[in-house]
C-alpha cells in the first residue's frame, strides 16, 4: 500500500458549541478552541475535526447551513479560523472541517428563492415535487421522524427533507448546483484545512421513482433507507466530487457512510476510493441501556468484538476505517457499554484499548478522555434537539406513557453527548463564566480535566494510549500491520495481534469484571501498556496469562514463539 500523510492521523472530534466559550455568551467558539490547543497537544492527538461552524440558524446545531461561505458569528470569524489553523499547525495538528452538502438550512437564500419560485433556477437546487393537496408525494419517513416532505404554503408543492423540516435536501441531479458546491469546497481547502468530515453523504442520491412504500409503523410511513442511502448511481457523483475538489488538494476525507456493501468497500475507501476513510458504525446500535442488549453488557461486548474483527479482516490491506466509540450523535460509551456500578478507573481505561490499536484511524470525542457520561433529565423540555423531540413524540404515539417515553429518551438521546466540556470544578465547569446554552452534567465537580491532570487518571491513561499509538518504534505496525484475532473463544477477552516486518504486537483486554486466563501461551518481550501497575517483571518464556478484571495489556511479543 502506498503510504500517505493521513495514514497516521489520530483524531479528536470537537463539538464547538460545547467545547470552550471565550467571550462569555455561554456558547463555545473558535477562540475557545485555540485556547485549548495546548491541552489537545498534551493529549497526543494530531488532527481535530470540528463540527459545523458555518452560518446557521442552529435548528440542528450547525448541520443546517444558511451560508456556506461564512463562519457563524456565534463561533467567531474567518480570521479566527485562520488563526486556529496556523496555531494548530505549530503544534503538529491538522484541522478538519465538517462538510454538509446533502442539505442546507431552509433559511439559505437558495431555498428562500426556491420557495418563491419552485420552477425557477433555485427551485431546481432542491427536491420539490407535487403532492395531492394534503397528501405528500410519497410516504417516506424522515430520519428524524415524521413525513420527509413538507408542504409549501397551501400549494401542491412539497419539498423533501430527510432530516429536520429546516434541512431541505439538495438536488444532486442538478449539475449547476454540484458545480456551485465544488467551488465552495475548494475555497475552504484554499484556506489550508487538512480536509473534511463529510456529513450524511450516503443520502445525496435518491431513487428517482419516489414511489409509495408499504407502511412500517402506526404513522403510515416507511423508513425507506434503500431508496435514499447508497442508492445505485451515487458513484458518479462521488467520483465527480472527489475529482473536482479533494484530489486537487491531497486532502483527508472522512465520510459518514453506514452499511457500505462489501463489494463496494474498495470503490469507497480503497487506494483510489471516493474518500480516504469512513466511520465504522458497527457498534453504534448496541447499548446496554436499551433494546436487545439491555442488562447483557458482557454478551454485547463480545458481539461488538466479533463484528469489529470481521470488519477488520474485510478491510485488511485495502483501506482505513475510522475507529471510534463516541461522537455527537450517540450516548457516551461508559453508559452504552457498562452498567453504572461497573464504571471505575480500570473498566473505563480498558475502553480505548479496545479500538486504538486496530487497523484504521482512531478518533476521540471531546470529554471521552475524562470519562464524561450522560445524566437523566427530569423533563423533556430540558432537551434542545429536534430529533430528540420527534423521537419522544413517536414513543408517545407507540403507546408509552410520558414517564416511559422520557426514560427511553434519557437512555438514548444523542444530546447526552453534547453537554458542555468539563474543564474544571469551577462554576459551569470552566466551560464558560455564564450559564451555558445547555446544562452541564452536575458530576463536573469531580469529573473534569483539571482534576485529571494528575498521573494515574483516565486522561493520563489516554495520553499513554495515544503516545503508544504514535510511538515511531511501533507506529508502522499499528498503521500497516496485519490483523489476527486472538482468544475469541473466551467470551471475555478482546484480543488481537498486529504484525509488520517481523514485529509482533499483542493487545489483550479483559472486558469483564472477572479474572480470566488466556487460552494461548504468549511470550512477553516487553510490556508497552497496562492499566494496572505492574510490580512483577513479565514472566519468562511462553506462558498463558492471567488477566485481572478489566485489565488491558499491550506487549511486544516474539512472533516465532506464538502457537
Ligand atoms: C449527521 C450529523 C448529525 C446531523 C445530521 C444531519 O448525521 O452527524 O448530527 O443531525 O447529519 O445533518
Ligand atoms: Ca462564545
């Protein structure tokens, strides 16, 4: 595989509204990020992805853009962004922006024109189709609940919005629109950013028959994913997009695409794929708080392991997934993977070891490094997110009582991951000196960055993890090494071997609260990482290993000695 500059990235995702406020308006901003660059450098990452900071009415917190060319004043100015890029560069950190081109805000001037004249130039920028009076063109359900169509006034015209009503989908069939988007993308790349995280891109192509589908819920609608995700023909647009933009800048692109059919993986993220990398969603729908896995966290973790390993084998030598456990759209990983009473230093510190040494690009989400969690709200009004409200309504419609619906929201709402970053035990967690736009988790008094600057903290362990991932003595093996599952039969160990040019590295994690002995015998040449203090020297020779509860152990082995 040809080596590329972005292969060794270790990322950190910033949700800017909740990261650091610098001007006392209760909202995080770009100067706030600049102020925290030192902390990020200490953490050991070399790339930051910033969720959208473009001009937006914030109906979906920035994923609804009303002017692609401007930074929203809430976040600062273009000058601030330039300064962020150059300050980050001095610390060896690349800045990646979010690119939202499946839809705009309904307040975008293009859409405002489209409303006035659906048949005109800008009407063709969006997907506007005829319904029949109050009956929309078809019964697709929006990804955020309710009909995916919104009527324009009392005309027969409806516009499509796969996300909120305030996010009309763009019409990618229109070449003029596509060219306009490419120009905009190149303007941002000119500023010196390292690339983009690309939002909702799997949805840009729709099945053009727009036919009705058999209802799959009490609302009479159909979730129709196959009609608007990875639809045949999308390849033409993806190739064109890449050739007209990303290729010209050798930038890094990370796409939000779930469920890529295996035979298309190479086209997507192979050597000349449409993107550098895609997120691997394969654990996102598992939660011990809700649904099928409720109360079965051990079995759930074993299941996730098997899926992740399968994906690793599929991608081996072909390309790079982006591996992560958290983002702004899912609840925090301690909550999702572990019951509250099982959360402690050892259980939390084994979590990053599950994914950081896999093949691919590891990403940390802000606050993950200090073990931030969600917290239950007492009323639905404490949430801000429209998607969360829509879900709540759906649960009521399904027959839940308001209490039951709120309980489910507390266990599932993505907003649990969007509470302000907990920097210190000062008022408002050091995020701001005024009341923030969204309440801070009350546990900030004990769970915060200041407190975790000490050796032996979770954050300190994350630093060891990133340091080992980027240690030049081992980096090539983590990045290019082969992947071989180990100990899968135990049901308790998440283990694998990575090897490259004679170097063999072994990762063994006991993801349960019970000790367990490995089935295979290993030769420990050198311990590289351990979330328990090792007092005794590694055993001589080849032996099975007794792993303590939650123990995460990474060591260099002697390949020839492995069974
Ligand atoms: C992506 C974003 C999510 C947003 C949606 C619509 O899934 O991650 O936060 O709401 O796209 O843009
Ligand atoms: Ca601010």
